[in-house]
């Protein structure tokens, strides 16, 4: 998670990504829509390009001007962005409701993004998921704390004294 947050984990970057999924592509459009300063916008766009989340594509030759397009790596962030949007729609939208609705082109219906298991298709709920070490794990330090028989988390002496 830390590696992902290092790329997309600040406010401006998430807002830029949201706008990319809304088909905003040009520097001036990002700046106008977000009210972001030029240096901050340039820095965030450069980082997204350096991380291969966006690619710069020239749209004008004299002077050379670029637009920013999502790469496949960037497009794969869509479920993350939609999950954040959905959380905001539930908890931050206010009495008037959601500011934007999303319509699925295939069925023509407005939808809520739902995270499902890739194997069985059931919706995922945090209490019904456990984690274990995968082939790329270097250490078990990111595993959840052990639970005792009463269902409470045990704190190791090492963690209690630090």
C-alpha cells in the first residue's frame, strides 16, 4: 500500500486522476477546473508521467503543447478512484445527494461501484476477508495482529514497549 500511496496518495494527484477519468487532458483545463497553481500541477503531472500513469501526447506543434492521457497503468486505477468517489457520495454528499451519477453504457443504468471477489463474484466485506503472505512478501510485519480467543487483538511485548 505504501508504494501506491507514494504515487497517488495526495489530494491534488487524486483530483487530477478523477479529472483524467472525466476526459480532461490539457494543462490549462486541469488548472481551471481544480484551481491549482501551475507549479503544483506541473509537479504532479510530471510524477504521474514518470510513474507511467499518464503519457504526454503532443496536440500542437508551434509552440509544442501536450495533453495528458491515461496509460493502461493509469486506467487500472479506475476502481480505486470510483471507490473513493462512492465513499464521498455516501458520507459527504449532503442532503441534495450525489453531485454526479455514473451510468453503465452496457445496461444504461446508473450504478454504485461494488468490489467483488474475482473468483465467486460475491461482494467483498472487510470482515469476510483475511490476508496471508504472498510470493512477494519480504516480512510478515504487515499481517494483522493475532486475535485471542475472546476476539481481541493481542499486543506483543515488543510493540507494547516501543
